[in-house]
């Protein structure tokens, strides 16, 4: 009995950690001609007050861009939008084929429809766009910030892919997400010669849920006369444990070498450069990085919860500096601390407030930080 309670607690907190995913149980469901169809989504207001410099992106998420040397920046910025709102349709055919199409309104800087998911799946074979297989929500702490903490497990985004899942194992070939820093100009001819290859294990045992994955991809360029590339890889682990029916703890660890595109929030906002072109030799040299997050959730009962979390990433630019590449304005470390209170006054309605503290330090040693307050109200259907 206790094992079942722990498992249910873990699953429920994992669902809250990906608050942006509308629960299928809340969907509008109907059956026509043997097709089981769900229409689901939510309307959501996000509001932010930047106590220090204005760090708000669309959906009022916190940005690391412009955070350095912000002491003299204008402070006290308020903003609100509903761009995170979304709608989706999922249908299962009489033959057992699942088709899912979903969008939100964060496209084009906010307000335009953006494709999130568009895929079909049958007998464990998935084709289309959905969450990268090099992603896990198991170790995520629930945040109101749509983009959440640095150092979460994997890409934390959606890509076009072909995936096969059998039990707790899944394998995929995915659209590559390369980024090449190049002082010679060759990066204008960046070439994706291979898909990204991933493998992931995700399962639960008793009171513990866990996930681990590995990714390999090629990063390089081809000018027509010069063709250089290197292989990069990334790996992560994620855990969540229910200490009781009221308390969960969770965390993630990540390491990359030549695949910082998949090191979450390691650059100005998301991935840092995965490699650089050596100005002397023209070789593609990989850049390594690491990150992690830790958090806890407290279920207070009556639809109320408190969540606290910390995340950080660090990128190693030493080799690039030694080779004469100008990287002083590149982010060496990003970190965030957050705490929030969430309340569900009635089924399918969530409201919450959150405090964030963001910090960034560049390779040059210049740094900056900012405090923010967030509010969210979400109505699911």
C-alpha cells in the first residue's frame, strides 16, 4: 500500500512539473466511427514584475540575455500576456494508431500560433514532432516560469524525429540542434550531415522514478573547399523520490562535450555553442559543459502546494580562449533560485505566485543578477 501511495505521489508531482501539458483526463472526449478523440488545452495568464532589470520574455519567462552589468538598468517592469495558452487534438483510430496535433501562441515572439506536437504513433513507433527523446521531466521541480530552471535533464524541447519505444527503453533519430562558434566565418556554411542519435531509459521502482539518456551528434561545416567536423555527445540522469505522501525531492545532472545545444539554458537563454572553429587550423573543437538542478515539493492539502528549486549550468571556454577565440561575452555560468505557492481552488483551475533570482557570469568575469515576481492563472479543459 505504501509503495502504491509513493508511486502515485511521484506521478502526480511529475505531472505538475510539466504544468504546460494539459491533462488528458480533463479533455473533451467523444467517439465517432470507432475513433476516440480528445480536444484539450487551457487558457492561461502569465504576469511578471521585474524588480531589477527587465528580463521578461514572452510568457513572462526569465531571460539571461542582458543580465550582465545591469546595475544601472531601469528597474520595476510589469507585464502580462496569455501566449502560453494552447489547444490540442488527440485521436486513437480503431486500429490503435495515435495521432496528436497541438499548438500554443508563443510563436513569432508571442501571439502567433506555434506548432508544438504533430506526430503519429503505432506499436511503439513514433514519427513526427514531439518532445526530444533526450528529455526527461522526472527530476523537474514545478515552476510557474514556462522555461523553468537551468540544468534540467536534456533538451527540454520538441523536435522532428523517428522514435521506437519498448518498455522503459526508447531510441530515436532526431533533427540535429547544432551551434558552432566561428571567428573565421566558416560557420555560415554549418552543415548537419547526420541526425542526432539518442537512447533513453525511464522507469520507476517503488518510491523512486528515474531516467537516464545519452545523445551523439555531429557538428561541423563545409565551405565547398574545407570540410571539418567533430562528434559531440551528451548525457543526463534524473531522479524523483517521494519521502511521504506530502513531500517529494527531485534532481537532475547533465554533462556535455560538443553538444551544449542540449545543455539546458547554458547560453544567452538556451543552449550555448557546442564547438568552435580553431582560427589557426580550421579544426572543429568541442566545448564541454555541465549542469544540474535540485528541488522539493510540499503538498499542503486542499489543492495547495509549495515548491522550491535551484538550477545551474557552467560551460568550459578555456580551450577556446587559449586558441585565441574571443569568448569574453559568452555566458560561463547561469543559475536560478525559485520558490512558488500554487493553489487549485476548483478542479481544472490553478493559480500561483513565484519568486525568482537569476544570476549570470560571463567568461570576462562580468556578471549580473535580478529578482523577479511571477503570477499565473490557468484554466484547463
